[in-house]
């Protein structure tokens, strides 16, 4: 969770700076490490969560993530599937999250808030992304 | 493997007509009676892996064919989307099944159940081709609900217990979620039309 990446070319100098920043970051509070420091172009490494689509199910069906994390859906099924905002959601229902995914295709999505979702092709396939509280990380 | 191929068009002659309701009841009864017959007479009528292959191929082709009729005749967006999904998914299942039985060297052999399914399908298609608008949508979706229920029952109670080859059995287990998702989907549409 505390990886730091500098957005310029790797060199001995930048690696040195990375180390300094890394220890500086570790010494600050956990809450502080979650804040992106744009002035120093330092950011927390993005966490990627995997959702497997298999047997006409999203596995896991329920996923807890932090805001800014990514979720990657991979279709390991025999038929195409997609991910859309659930029809049961009041706002943005039916909004496309992934395009149609043919077998073996993946799509990654950056989470901004919690959602109930479903397959756009098979409405009985349902899933849920929940935003976890900061102190759980 | 000339007994079947990926030609998904309905190759059966259309000869029979009957009302949709009696057709559905007839189909259910036929499946049950063929089932009873199969389990009672294990010597001459036991279901072989070759029969199972023919049933899987036939059952998928039937639903693909009905979906094509729905795309031609329905104007309801939900019904059309469902029909397209049936064509896509049952084509995938069919291709996977054909690939597996080809690999296993199993040549599909028709039995009473295949003949029954084919005859019921012809009647149903004849009926569908005479309908349009809401009457068509209702007849198509009602039949899809009954058909998926019937096929799930056949796979669970007859095909899986009868399959001798482990890979064939695993394939049958793996296609059930598709049929269940389709059943849920057409029930949702049925409740709205
Ligand atoms: Cu799906």
C-alpha cells in the first residue's frame, strides 16, 4: 500500500529521491500516505482488484475497495458478458462500465463510488462494489 | 463428423400445427415420458454418450432457430435483445459441445428424445410464424421459459446421470449456469409483457 512512484525517468538520482520519499512517507500517518502529493508528483500505487466472470457469475459478487482503486473484470466464460450499472440503482442505471467482453477479454475501471452492477446481456448476473472505510486498510 | 456441423439453421421440415398452450404441455409430457421410458428400459433405450451429444446439439439448435424467428418478427427491444443473446450463447455452447465430442470421437446418434424435441420445435416455429406483435412476443417468451425449464430438467436428471465420459459430464455441468441465466432472463421479460 505504501509504494511510491516518481513520474520521471529512472536514474540513480531519482531512485535516491524515491528512497528518501519512501521513508519520509512511512513516517507519516496512514491517512497522510493516502493523500496524493501532486507537487512532488508522488502517488500511492493503485490497487487492482480482480473480478472473474465464470459460470454466469461475477466472482466475487461483492467486492470492497477504496476510492481510486481499479477493478478488472475478466471474462473466463463461454459466452460474452458486460458490466452495467444495475437497473435497481436509482442514479445512472444502465450506464456502461465495461464494453461487451468476449471470452478471455478484460476491462479495468477506476472506482469513484460504490455501485450495484449487473451483466448488460444477462440481467440475472449481479455484483456489488462497496467503498471500504479508510481505517480498514 | 457429417452427422452435424455448425450450420445452425433449422433443417427440419415444417409439417405440424397446434396451439401454443397444448404444444407446451405436449412437450413437457413428451420429455417426461421419454425420460420414464429411458430409465425403465436400460437394455435397448439406455442413453449413450452419442445420444447425449445429439440431444445437446439439437437442444441448442432449436433455441438458436427460435431466436432467429424472434429477430425477424418481434419489435419489442427486450424480446429482441433476449433473442440475440439466445443466438449468441447457444451458438457458443453448441460450438463447445461440438468441439468436445469431436475430440472425444463421439458421433451423435439420435434417439426418441431428439425426435420429440425436433417435432415439438417444428410445431412451435409454425405457430410463431403465424403470429406478430404482442401475441408473438408472449408466445415466444412463454415458450422460452417452458423450454429452458424443460432442458434444465433433462440435463440435470437424464444427461448428467447418464454421461459416461467424464469430460462430457463436466461439459454438461458447465453449461447449466447459461441455461439458468437464460431462464431467469426470460422470466423477467415474461413478467413485463
Ligand atoms: Cu452475462
